[in-house]
């Protein structure tokens, strides 16, 4: 049975339950399998040996998620060989459409809609809504979490500067 964290996040001040552990920097990054825009499985292990920024968002079709993903897409150019993944429960078709319309070409979007495997492994699955909460993780080349930020209020943006600084250190 998965861990439940009542009040683990809020939406417009209303407490919601997160399913899964609360990870911390220094923990091993759990592997997960999500669905790529081509409908093929994508796992964290597929990018072993790379630095990864994983941005969990509720839905790309919302203003804050749109802003966050565009910001990471813009910054990705200056990060060298860092893989930037955005995970949401949006369907892969919707993610592909949104990326094309937004000109996203450096961030890889993956869908957790099928099993919520990422959300359950990383503690970002909002039980009441079956979507991801907002969180950002930086994983080093050896698969260790080096930065973890669970954004308390879903409608707030993450600390971009801290995320990018953590990734650049690696």
C-alpha cells in the first residue's frame, strides 16, 4: 500500500493528499515508466548516466505549468547535456499538441496517465484529482537525487534559480 500524505499540497489554499514518499536530496531516484508522446514507454533508466531535471506539473494546459515548461525549455539550451523531463497526467496526444503549439523543443514531456507510476514513486500523485502536484527533482549521473522541491501550493512556481544552480553544479 502506498504512503498517503494528507495536506501534502494545496490548491488555492485547499489541502490535498499526496500519494507516495516524500523524497529528499541524497535519496536514490526511483525508476519509473511513463508514456512518451510516441506512445512508447519511457523510464528514468533510459537516460542513465545523464544529469536530469524532472519537472512534475498538474497539466500543461494551465498557465503556471505552461510558464514553468517554457522557462525550462528556454534554460535547457544553456545546460549542455542535461535532460529536462516534464511529467504530467495529460494524455500523450495532448502533450504533443501543446509542445508543437508552444514551440517546446528541448524539454521531453512524458505522460503518467496510465499508471501514475512516477507520481506514486516520487510522492507527487494528488489522490483527489488523479494529477501530479508541482515538484522539481534534479538527478545526478549516478541516479541520486541532488535537489528536491515539492511546491506547497500547486498554483505557485518552483524556485527556478535553485533548480538550475543544482543542475549546473553537476
